[in-house]
């Protein structure tokens, strides 16, 4: 599990973007996950991910106990954090911390425009000025990968991934369902067009 290809595949330029002095460090313990470190150490999910590009993989599956990681760089370190709980919305979080949604989004750029992708246990920067490091150029947005075990803060408004398979290709799209997610229904067996079944209209018994 520790020898994940992502560790070696990450572009080297990501490191140079993050020039600066590490002013907070943490030694990984057995049983740590990224969001438990974030919550305990007051470092947002985004920031932990952004400053550890090339060290921690996008899914946070390569934490090595006893290894030291950086939590914050001088001048780009938000330590005013809040951990998302069930039923949170961005509006509530912003208003509870007396900040506007623009600042909340700038400090937590992994939050989508509709704020439907926050999840329970995610750690957000709730400072009222922009304090987090900029996203490294290229690659995925840090903090954007939601842990597979995570529960969305608002279950009914979470984007649903639908896989569309055609003969030529497989496409994955994100859609946000209405509260009643009809869109996830698979077609019932036998509903497919099939020209061998063109005898539906024939009165079955007339031929006897
Ligand atoms: C995290 O922030 C809380 C609330 O401000 C504080 O009580 C706690 O000591 C901080 N923890 C660390 C590790 O900085
Ligand atoms: C949030 O606050 C910033 C700085 O005060 C301001 O520039 C911005 O327009 C505000 N955004 C909203 C949506 O009120």
C-alpha cells in the first residue's frame, strides 16, 4: 500500500512552487489518516494536501508512521480551522465564523461552487483573510479527493458519479441529482430496443 505509483509519478515542479520555510511539522503516528491529523493539528484538508504534494498521495493512502511531514509554511499557514459535521452548509459555516463565502472558498478551493461536496470530518480553514498556500500548478486540486469512507454533510445534495459506457469509450460524469435521485435508476431488464421482439402487437391467441 505504501508503494503507490502516485508517489513517484507526481511532477517535480510542484516542489518549486512551494518554496518557503516549513514552520509546523508533525510526526505521523500509527492509525493516522489525513483528516484526523488535520483536525487535531488545526491544518485544513486543503492545506495539508497542498503542501505535501509529492509526499502524501491524493487519496492519502501512503502515510508512513514515524515519518515527519510539514503542516504549514511561513506566511501561508491557516491554523484557524473547523471540522465539518452532519448537515453543515457553507452558508452556515461562513456565517458562524463571521466570514463571507468568497473568503471561505479562497481558503478552501476544493469546495465546489454549490458547496455540495463538503463531507463530515473535512477540515476547513475559517480564517477571515486568505491564509492558505496557492494550489500547485498542474495535477489535481489538493484536497479535492474525498476519502471513500467519507459521508457527505448533506447526503441528498451530493454529486453522484454515473458511468456512461458506449461501444467506443467509457466516460465518467458528475451530476447533482434532485432530492429524489431518479437519475441513478438503471433501465429495467428487457427495456432495451430489440427488433426480435416486434411481435408485441400481435394478438397472441388469434392464431390458435
Ligand atoms: C487547535 O485549535 C484549538 C482551538 O483554537 C486549540 O484549542 C488547540 O490547542 C489547537 N491545537 C493545536 C495542536 O494547535
Ligand atoms: C467578501 O469579502 C471580501 C473582502 O472584504 C470582498 O472583497 C468580497 O466582495 C466579499 N464577498 C462577498 C460575496 O460578499
